C-alpha cells in the first residue's frame, strides 16, 4: 500500500506489486475544478466503504474537519483508528455542514432510499455524491432544489483515472493539465 491506500485500506490502482488509491485525491481534484476548497471546512461523509474511506483520508490530508456516519458503526470506528481526527457519528445529525458527501451506493437505482433527509441537506452549503450514474441522484436533486451547489461522481471518476495514469506513466500530476483534459472531455 502507498499513501492514502495504506490509511484507507482501499486500492483501485495496481502497478507492479504496489497498491494505490486515487479515489480521494480524484474527488478533491473534482472539487478544486469547481472552485470548492475543503481546507478548514466541516464535512460529513455518509458511508465508509472503499471509496468513502479514500475520500475521508484525502479530506483529512487536505485539513478538513471530517465527521463520518456509516450504517455499521464498527467500520467507521476502524477508520477512526487510522485517522484519529475523524469523528464517528452514531446517527445523522441535522447540524450544518459546509459539504455533505454521499459515499454510499444509495442513489444508483431509482427506488433507493435517500442516504440523508431534506433537513440535513437544507443546512449544508454544498452536496456531493460519489454515484455518477444516474448523473442526478435524488440526494443531489433535493440539494439542488434547495439552491445548493452539487457535484456528482463523474468528475471524481475522470480525475481518479487521470491520477492513475500518472502513476502508470510515472509523471507528476498537473492540475492545469487535468482540468484542460476534463474540459475537453466534457466539452
């Protein structure tokens, strides 16, 4: 394991005998592309699966204050052992957050329940969903109807692939290059 993969115990890129994760940094790059900086922000992550753990590790590394809620508290508590600054919630609060992230699989199907209610979304400043298909989950639709900036997982998917390509080609990631490629891709 290298970097965040060691902390999150999540791997999405393998080169030789080394495992890496690019999900969390791809997520941060997506937010940066949209002008959203997480440093010093209060963030709630719903879900502590592989991609969620990677996102939490990247958020902590970017100096965000991170709360995590997971349906199975034990999973989130294991994550806290690796990142003591993470606060594990036993229930989803209605308190305000700068960013609420759905890192669960809920939303990929039309009949999925919401990972969080309108009360939580009304108090947040922005919402993100790691789900990218459909492009607008019910979670993001409600946040958008409340006037919040929303980010779906498609940008994260693009940027994590860009970062994986940098690992394979042994070059330093260049945000300007990544942003230009993303503009061309979404053009």
